[in-house]
């Protein structure tokens, strides 16, 4: 049960069978056996074998396996070996890439064993937090990471950063007490939760839940309930695989019946069918696909995005909605003073986050910070935070005041602190008494309405003036104007006599967790690309809306409380027009994602906290950040190594480019393979196909597929992205890899290749070996020229061919390999080919260039048509 927060501390102690003296050793051992160690159970460890076998889950792989089996039965051992080798090479490469990504994730993990002070048998001792059990009494101080869920027994000025769990960017006041009603985790002020951090004060607490029973443990367990998700690419390829299978079966059936009608031996018919099946199947497709995705992941790592799954690269490119956490993703999770009201003027403070570069401006002109001496003095001395070389210590709000002091460039003496009045939620202020020139001076900061009410005077550029009721009203109005901008406001005051009786008001400072510098441009690009961004946060609605305004996100907001009253059906309608979901729980996030996915959206979820993990797992692609929790990383598909939202935009562009390139080489492969199929199929009608006049042997087909379906296709897979790739809307989940207009191109190219090949075969049929050499080489040159057709949907005269030199090298290398086969005596005997004379090379190039000329004409006519329709 998790209702400890609704009980008195005496009842909690009794329920956990514990006392303020702590547990006894025998009791601890019993509880350890019952509850286990205080740690999260690891999800399944990386298994190389599981990764290896997962590479075979593709319909196209199933077709290749079937082709290998049929080849083996038909005693075509060489064909079978080649196909199996391709399948295994693809699986090994895919396994290597995904295993390497998993290992990189392991390297990101910080294996830190937390030590904690625990009271046992009335003695204080330090132990490893994993040995804590329910009922243990622990002592916690500022900077402590809370090791388990706890009930607060007593506290002093306690503040906790719960952003990792709730998304709330501002530290929460915590104290002992009883809560009488059922409320969300984020409002349980008498509880501390595992993995959150104390930013101020100290506490004595009793452990209520450990390990998987804690709140983060429940989230970690819920992640494992989600089934492994498919990707748009896998679904598209499986559909394509089914179409290939059906086509092969139809062709094989036609060949079978034609062969029977001619009285041909069944074995010969089977061998002919295998030859056409081998020609039809793009054996290299899985391998090229894996290589393209693998090369894409390498490029993305350079851009600070680590992909855990290869297929997730393409999914990211198909994303239609990004659900982004606010704290630490859109914002820096660093409170920053942005406005000041003092000396009766409004000032702006430049700079962002904890960076100490910045200026104080009045009407966009540098303000004389000497006039801020007293305000800066209070900010610096009434403060328990520290700025150190490698980071910060303390509450983010107090850190922001120290950063403001640094920006002022004023010299501040570190006057000795005599006493401190700690902050409490009752008083709503903090004060320190410091020895200044042998006098006790009190410095105070806190809630404006409390401080203003306490003040008798106001400080105006070194002069003191009585603070009238009218002055107080104006200050309250100023505070309210800041609050409407969702700024967190503190009032600063001091007294010369070291008491709270004669307080002098100095000013108001307003702060905000600032957006990341790159977010504006990143969101502008996502809008341009037709991708909707939704902010999902545990923070308050007003704060979320204020940030949304700053980054031009949109301000249509729904709170978690409102969400609870909305049905799933209504949410499905509202979710598309909502920009912000504020004060939400992990359960809310999953509901939002369900609604979006039911609307056929492809959803990416960014996050860093434990609370984000279920949504990261549920999303089509979960994106965690490198500084985030390990639970979030384990649930994600991609990790932002630099925590930068703009990296997502780069990754989306890369994903779109990869999908475009996948389409390029798939269309190239199918148009080329169709040329082979039609060459063999049409030979049934024009030549003695089942006897001796076969234009291509099986070894020729395998060689053609090896040299034309490999390097040129891989080179197409790394074609640079089109300049307008981010100006187009995302592809629909149901979009076919091959569009109807591309099918026309494929068929036309296949027909041109087959007719050109058979023409040169026919002209030289008097010498069957020479005729086969001509057909064999013509088909290769056809396909190598065909590669340039799919560099772009634009003419190569516009795009040029030099922007992808690897394609030129691939085509030249493949052509050289063919020359070696033809002109090397030992090799040409194996391939049953003979050298080609110079004049016939001229014919081969003239005939083969027809495929390039045809597509260029088609592109030219298409561009004219598009131009007319746009005007």
C-alpha cells in the first residue's frame, strides 16, 4: 500500500513495526529476505543470440530462405550457398550494429553506489543504500539523493528537487504532517521519493518502500508490460515481401504451364523457375538496407544522437508528432533571474541558465549596477547555494541569485554569518544575520506579499523613504504583473538592527527556467516539416504557457485534473488541437500517446525523467537525453547525447533522408531485377528457352545481382539529402515504398532492358556463347546506367552527378569487375563467356543508354506538368 502519507507518524512507525531507535539486526535480515535489495531489477541483459535471431524477422528474409531451400533441392548448390551467405552477412552486420549501440548505452550508465546514514539499534551508521529495508530510519541533508520512498518524521527547511519524477522544475517544500485526502504524488509534501534530491535543509525519515515497490520501481515495472513495437519500415517491407512472393508464384505458375504444354521435363521447368525466381528476388536488399541504416546511425552519432535500433532511424523520419517534456528538454532546468524591480524602475537581465555572462539593462541600455549594491548584497548573503568550478550546489532558485550577483560584476564581501532563520512554508521567507562593520545586519528574501507587509521603509538609490499603503499596493501590483508572466518572484529586504521589526524593502527579482537557445529554431523547422510539437509536463499550467509563448509553441493547454474528466473518445478529438498538457502523471502521458496513435500519428516522445519512461516505451520512437535517468534510457529508442532539442531536428532530417534513399535503391533494385525477369520470361516466347538458347545462365544472374545490386545500391543509400527535404510533410504510415508513378517507371525500365538485351542476343545468336556474353554484359551496363536515374526525382543535369562521388566509384568498380570476368581466361571459362569486340561495345553502350534517356525525358515532362499546375 502507498497511503502512508495519510497517516500520523506514530501510526506509520507502528505499521512498519519500527521505532525512532531504528530496527534490530535480526529484523533487518528478515526484511531483506522478504523485500530483496533496494535496487531496480535489471531488464533483460543484452543477448547477442537474441539480437542475431531478431534480424531474421522479415518477410523478404523468409523469401530468401525459401529460395535457398528450393535451390538446394534442385541441386543448385552454388545458388543456395550464395543466398545463405547473403542472409548470414546481413544478420551479422545488423547484430553488430545493434549490439554496439547497446554497449554504448551501458557505457553511459553511472554506476554509483549511494551511501546513507541509517539509525539501527539506536546507533548511526553509514551503509550502502541497496541494503535499506522498509522501517529503516535514515538521516538526509542538502545534496543527498533520496535512496527509497520515505515518510518524513521531522525536517528543517527541507526542499526537494522532484523534477526527475514529476517534471516540476522548482524545488518543493517538504515537511512532516498528515494529509487527509487522496492527492497526486507531486502534492504529497510529507513524503520523499526514491532518486529525487534534497536541495536544502535536512530530514529524519522512515523508509516505506524499496526497490521495485517504490514509485520509480512501479514505473520501471510498467515499462516491461509494453510489447515490442513494429516500425513503419518493417510494415512496409513486409507488405512488399508479400507482393514479391505473389509475383514470383504467378510467374512460376506461368512458366510451369508453358513448359508442360511444350512437353518439357519437370526438372528443367523447375530449374527455369528457379532462375527467374533468383532474378526476381533482390537478394541484396536486406543487406543494403541494414548497411544504409547502419551508416545512418554512424552519421547520427556524430550529430550527438545514439540510435538503439537500426529501424528507429527511419521511424524518426516518419514522425508526425513530437511529445516533448518541458523541464530539461525544452528548458535548461536552470532557474534564471530575468527581471528586477528596484529603485522604482523595471530592469531586464540577459543571459540564460547558470552561465555567468549577462548584463542588467534599463530600456535596452546597460544599467549602472552600483545602484544595485544592496539588492545584490542580499541576493548573495541570504543564500545557502554555492557556485563551484564543475557545477552548482543548492536550490536552483538560490543559485540563480548567486549567478545574478556574478552578472552585476560588483565586489561583495562575504560577511560572517551570525545566525539564520530558515525558510518554512508557514513563514514563507528566509533570513540571515551577518556581521557587517561590527553591526548585525539582517538580510531577508521570500514571498513578496509577506515581505512587503513587513517593511516600513523602501530603499531608493541609497535613500530611505517611508513605505506608504499606496506604495505597498503598487509593489503588490508589480508582483502580480510578474506572476502573470509565470515568473517566480522573490522580494528582498534588510534591516540595520538585525531584527525583523524595521525592515527596508529593496526590490523584487523575477526568475524563470529559461528555454534552450536552440529550441526556437528547432521548433520553426519542425513546423516547416509538418511535425506538431506538444509539450507534456508535470509543471504548472501558467509556467508551461509562459515557456510556450517564448518559444512560439502555442498555448492551448489542458491540465492533468481536466484530463481526468475527459473520456478517451473526447481526448482523441482534443489531442490534435492541444499544444500543452500540464500537471500530468505518467498514466496521463500514456493516455495522450494512445489518443495520438489512434489518430494514426507516428509519435516521438522526448524525456529524461523516470516519469517519462512508460511514455518513451509506448511511443513509436522514444527519445531520452544523455543526462537523463537510466530507466528513461532503457525505455528509449534514441538517446540525445548532448541533451539538445535541436539534435532531434537533425535526426528527423537524417531519418527522412534515409527513407528517401531506401526508396531510391529499392526502386533501382526492382527496376533492374524486372529487366532480368522480363529478359528470361520473354525468351520463353522468342527462343528455345528450355533447351539451349537461354540468354542468361543462373551464374550470370547471381553475378549481375552481386555487382549491380551491391555497391551502386549502397551508394544510392548514402545519397546526400534533397535541399527541400524538411519542407515536406511527413510520410503517412500507410504510404507505400513504391508509388504508382514509380511502378510505371519500373515497368518501363524493365521492358527497355529486356528488349535491348534480347535484341543484341538475337543479333549474335549464331554463336550462343558470344550471344550470352552480349546479353550478360548489356544487362549489367543497363543496370549501372539505371543507378543514375534514381539519384533524385530531378534531372541529373540539374542535380549533377558529382555530389555523390561514391556512386561514380561504385559504378566504375562494378564495370571493371565485369571486364575482368570477360577478359580473364580462367574466369571467363567458369562464367562461359568470351571477349567482346570494340564495335559491339559501342552497340552495348548505345542500347543501354536508352534507359537513361527515357527517364530524363520523363523527368523533364513531369517538371513542365508540375510548373503548369503550380501556376
